[in-house]
């Protein structure tokens, strides 16, 4: 049985990267960190400032950026670099879009 996905507030649906954040929040409690969970942990300081509740994962060694790259390298081989940069751009776009919505 798949656990329920934590909802992204209606005003955030459709923002670039909202799917990654939703998946990352849903996958945060898994024993082995996933791509999206690590991405959310990387962005957690900024996401927390924006009002998101991001749980701590002290058992995952820092820096989270290295953990994510290692995971991507195992999955994508030489394409890991491109995938890593794409994910970071999307999470930055999401945070920026949320900031713009909050200014309205």
C-alpha cells in the first residue's frame, strides 16, 4: 500500500518543482533517503523560512548535496551531473515562485 501524499496547498499547485517538494515530503520518513527527500533537505532552510515543516534527519550524513549526488551517480552514471543540476534549478524555481506568491 502506498502512503498518502501530503497535499501541496492549492495556491502552490502548478508551481515549478511543486511535484518534487510534495514527493520529498511524502518520502521524508523512509529509512533510505530518496532523490526528492534529499532535495527537500538541501532546500530545507529556505523552505522552513517559507513556512514549510521539514523534519530533521540527523541520521543522514551531511552535506545532503553529496548524498544526493552519490544517489544520482548510482542511478544515472555519467548523466548524474546533469540530473543534479536540473533538480537544484527546479527547487530554486519553486522557492522563488513561493516567495513571489507570498509577496502578493
